[in-house]
C-alpha cells in the first residue's frame, strides 16, 4: 500500500512538473508603434492617434496591464500617454492593437518645441513601455521606441 501511494505521488509530481515547465516556458512579448496619424485638427488643437501593436509568442493568452509612453516633438517631451488598466487581450501566438488618442494644444506644441516646425513637418518620437500581465510571474515592461514625422497643414494660397 505504501509503495502504491509513493508511485501515485511520483506520477502526480512528475506530471505537475511537466505542466509547470510548460507554464514557465514564457517567451517575451513584443510591442511596437505601427503608426501615428492625425485624427482631427481645429484652430486650437490637434488630436493624434498612436497605434500600438502587441505580439504574444506564447501558447497561452495574455493581457496588457498598463501603457506608459512619452511623446516627444522635435526632441522635446510634450505629453505623457498613460493608460492604466488597458486590459487588451492578447491571443495565444497572436497579436492585438490599440489606438490611443492624444490631444495636443497648439500653444503647448509651440511652447515645448520653441517655435514653428520646419518645412518637413514635426519630427516625433514615442517611447516608453506596455506592461504585460504574466500569470504567476507578475507584470513586466515591454519597451516601445518609434520615430517618424508628421506633415503639418500648409497655408492655403489665396487667389484674388
């Protein structure tokens, strides 16, 4: 009876180790900004959409916990994009995207950048992290670093 109990305990222990090994075989997700676009422009402000894509290479589903990004215009930090409790579902071996709206006041842009942008537009950088919630292991940061340029609306030529 005692040896039978030991045998069953070993089988349960070894199968538990196998399941734990599969759970602990965690590959690091990746996050990237896939684009920044102008959603709307008014006389006082501009709203941008920052699209962030998160890839999950694991064989189990994950969720995001937080997004914490900085937006820099012409190398000056203009705004912090902080979305706590985003809770974006990341399917196993798949990806998902989110669009984060950011409204910038033109006086804020001019003050931060120090004048009007050059003819090529506004150079921007989005950097920070998307926080992923991993079962058992807790939360960890996935870095994001992206740069590009936004075309600024041109003045309309007036014909008389």
